[in-house]
C-alpha cells in the first residue's frame, strides 16, 4: 500500500442547516471541477476529473452512548476513469 499524506482536515460542529449549505457548496464546486479548501493559513486547491468514485457509508458505534455517522467520500486516481455505478438517495 502507498504512503498517505493528509493535505487538509477539518472537523467542526455545525447545525444541520449549516452542514447542508456546506454540502450544496461542495456540490456546486464538484460540477465546476475545481474546489479550494481553506482553514486559517491552510489552503488546498483540487482539480476534479469528470468521473470520480463516490462512497457513502452509514455506521453505528456502541459505547457509553450510541453514535451514528454518515460519511461521504469522494476519491479518484489521477488519470484513471472507470464505470459509473448506481445508488439512489431519498
């Protein structure tokens, strides 16, 4: 397996309305093919290919409290394209 370098990371508490607005902005940037992430002094610009891999995962973790998460990951290999798969969200 190759070496992983974290280019940008952010984790912050938001209302669901604020999170929805962030996702709308990300969606618009995906369509444009260019996204710039900024937090403080850190800034990373990414150029997205026409085809990406979209991973959606729902998890549940039991501990002192029940914790649930919804993870959305977008990835691509530079110069690589592949077939589109289908998932529906309602």
